[in-house]
C-alpha cells in the first residue's frame, strides 16, 4: 500500500511541485466532495456499529428458536454480488423518494453482514458465566451489551470501523447510480469526473489521487495496532 502511494506522490511532485495539489484541488470542488464523503462515511459507520452490535449480541448471547438458521441466512447474503441487487434497490429507493438524497447514500449501508459476523464470533468467546452473573446482579441485556460486551471488543470494533471506513470512502458504483447532482457527489465519483477532464495531465491526476488516498493511509497507520490485536486474539482459545 505504501509503495503505490509514494509513487503517486513522486509523480505529482515531478513537475510543478506543490502547485499541482493546489491546482488539482481548485479545478473541481474537491472540498465539497470531501465533506460529502466524510458525512456519508461517519454516519454509515455509526449505523453499522449500532446494527452490528445489536444483531451480533442477539446471535451470540440470546437463545431463541431458529437463531442459527437466521444467522446462516444472513451469511448467505454475502454471496450475492452487488450488481444483482443494484436494480431492485434502485426501484425501492425511487418509490421511497430517496433518489439523489443523502438517505440513499447512507441508510442502505448502515447494516453490514460481515461486521455482524465478526462481532458475533467475538461475543461467543465471552464466558456464559459472565453473562449469567451479570443477570443475577440485575443487569439488563442492553446494559450487559453496553457495559461489558462492547468494552471487551475494542479491537474487533476498531477493525470493523476500519473496514467500513475504507468501503464507504472508496464506494463508487452505488453513489454514481443513486445520485446525479454535483452537490451530492462523493469523493470517488468526483475523482472519476476529474480524471475524465484531466485525462492526459498526469501530474494533476496523481496529486488528486494522493490527497484522496491520504486519509485512508493515516487511518490505517493509526489503527494497525488494534487490527493486529484483533487477529491475534481470534487465534486464542478461552
């Protein structure tokens, strides 16, 4: 990941230096694109954390008929590629009147099956005796989730946040389909239009790609310790 990034930086600085970044930034409203991507990413990740923690807690801790079958049905949706449900999803959003709105960019992605799977697997490592002791002390289910289960899952939560931030930040096909106004363009869609306009100006293209990639690189460097910790704990038996 670092070598391609360094290559883009070198190419953008080859001619014109820092002026390439200024020219690329002002050529199109990248500031607006960044704000849209940040808004969509933050709200999507918050929604994923809420839905994933509740669903994973249900599948891992609670006991009710059909729980495992329902979980398998959830996992089976991961095998469906995005082009298959793109058209039906567009029809649904059109009937709701959400096309070309922030709701279309955010709401459909506030649930993530893979995040539910990761949290569910981690919650299963929490001793059942801990849950039973908390219930005996008068702890409700939601309080156990908030006070005990989630604090014990910080490394997994950090991994989920990183994966969903990368997925939302790099999202291209879905925003391109459900929005058509420049005010709602996210970063990747705006970068695509910029690439079409500056198809032969490689210095500006590399400069734009560099400051579009920089936030993800910084996030990865900041969260790599938690990611390693998450994978290390997944190989330990309680």
